C-alpha cells in the first residue's frame, strides 16, 4: 500500500499493543513499541533507495528481497536491537521483536493483496505474487484507522480495546473484499465466456473494477461497473521484428520483462528510425497502457534513447 497508509497502520498497531498491561503501564516501553511498529511498518520499502541507481534497478529490487520470507525475520532483528538500547528496555526485547515483526508482516501482506505484486515467497519462489483485491490506497481502511488514531490522541478510551475492534473490522472488510473480488472474476468469466486468464483489479470504489483477459493471441481490457461488464480495448500479442529483437538486450527491457506479466509490444517507424514500446497490459487506464519502457532506435537498430516507468499522474488509476 502507499507509504502514508503503512505508517498509519504502524501507529495503530502500537495502540493495539496496549492490550498488554506491561506495555500500557510503562511509558518508556510504549514509546519504544510505537517506534518499532512505525519503523517496521515501513521497513520493507527501504528498498526505495534503489531509485538513486535508476528506475530499472528500482523495478528489480522493489518488493523483492526486502519483502521475502527471510526479511520478515531479519527486519525485526535490525529494528529491535537499537530501539531496545535507545530506550533501555532490554528486558522487553521479546515484545519489541513481536510487534515489529507484526508490523513488517502486515506491510508485506497488504502489498500481497495489491495487483502490483510482491516476491514474498523468496527464496522458495521468485514468482511475483498478487491477490488483486486491494488498491494501493484504500479509503475505508485509512478512514477507520485515522479516526481511531485521533480518538486515541484526544480521548481517554482504552487504545487496546479500541484498536482490537478496529483491526477486527479491518479483517472482516478485507475478507469481504477478497470474496467480492472472486465473485467479480467469476462474473466476468461467465458473462464474456472467453477462454483465457482473467485478472480483475479494484478501483477506489467497491463497485468499480477493471479487468484484463489474456487469451492465446489477444489481450482484452474492460470494466465492471455495478452489473455492467464491458470490453473496451483489444491488443494483439507476440508481435516481433528485427527492431523489437534489437531492444531485448537493453537494460530497460530486461528490467521490464523481469517484472511484467501481461506483455504487449509494438514497433512504430519514426523519422529517425524506430520506436519500440513495451507495455504491461495489467495496468491499463482510459484506453492507454501507462506502464512500460520505450526504446528509440536509429535506422541501424542502434539504441538512441530509452525510458522506463509510468506515464500517468500519481492520482490516476490504476492504484497499484
């Protein structure tokens, strides 16, 4: 999910930790737990530093090893030791480890629910896993956790019981989203009756989804709005020519293909040569494919320029 939501959940996890009387009655320990959950809730995304080496490096590392099975244990260890020393709460190192571990696992789990994907089963599998039923930003979760945090700050209510209720509602809500998503996949398959792989991705609204269907030769994109299901665009797969082949060795295309799953490529002849556009059809929006890599070649098929990344505003769909 987005950074703001992860940090918010880190704060509310610290409130949930107040169910433990030892934490609730010890201000020094409660501050240490809050620090640990805030850092733990964001720690897997420290891989964002790889942006300094370029977007291709970021694509290869983001939500990769830092979100893996070993990282779920390594991050809490890295977090616990300095915080225990800074707050002098060595006798409660076990509690610090537990709550930072929960913060890290909750972060990775929420990323797993998103359509972008996460390599959370490394080293068992390097596959990009995604369950597709949650957006990068979820208004409902943000509001109930944000309101809970404000209540904790400005009232005398017990934070432990308050956030126990909020996390209970959150779990029920996410379960309902998962069930609803499965229903939307089944509805699209039943209505369109195309033989292929169906991927349904949520919008911010409960009743608006978009889908991609991959068949043996085509990609279909479309929307589900309430009871209406509509195909909007069709893209052909497996285009190839000498210009496209010439781009396969570029760093941008290698990084893109490492991550992409629904690959569409096209080649356009331009004044000074060719423009080869690689796109991941999963992330279509408004009849456009905003995520991919553009490789400009001259007439001798030498690379002139390349650009990898998103071609959309941050606030525009898809929210991944």
